[in-house]
C-alpha cells in the first residue's frame, strides 16, 4: 500500500534550529528516511524554507507509517494519505499508450 505524507514543523521546532542541518539533532530527526523492515521509503522531498517534507512510502498498514515517522509527527502537523499508483493501474489495465 502506498502512502503520501506531508509533514510540517516551524522554525521553533526545527531539528536544525540550533546546530544546522548537519547537527546531531537534524541527522537523527531524518533517520526515518532510511525506512525500516516495515516501511520502504520511495521518495523524500524537502522544502527547507517552508519546513515541510513530502514523502512517498510503501507499507502494509498505517500503523507502520506512523511508527516510522513518529518523531516527525510529534514536532508539527502531518497529513498521511493512502494513495494509488495511477500509472501502474493504467498499464495493468492495458490502457497505456492507447
């Protein structure tokens, strides 16, 4: 199952606030990008000035996603949406290129 996540924090809760983006806090805060046994991270895109991250994840269930992203979800607002791959669906249906 695919999930699209948009997570926001602000300048006051930014893990890079005190030491910059290579600080121990910032490096630890983004460790989730590596995924885990339950969640495959397919893409991560960050807008630094907006303190916003967009990601596409593959997991069997919502709980696996929230477990992986727990720290991100605690520092700001987040939206976790199940999504489908429209390109794959179109190809699987035999409608690609028609």
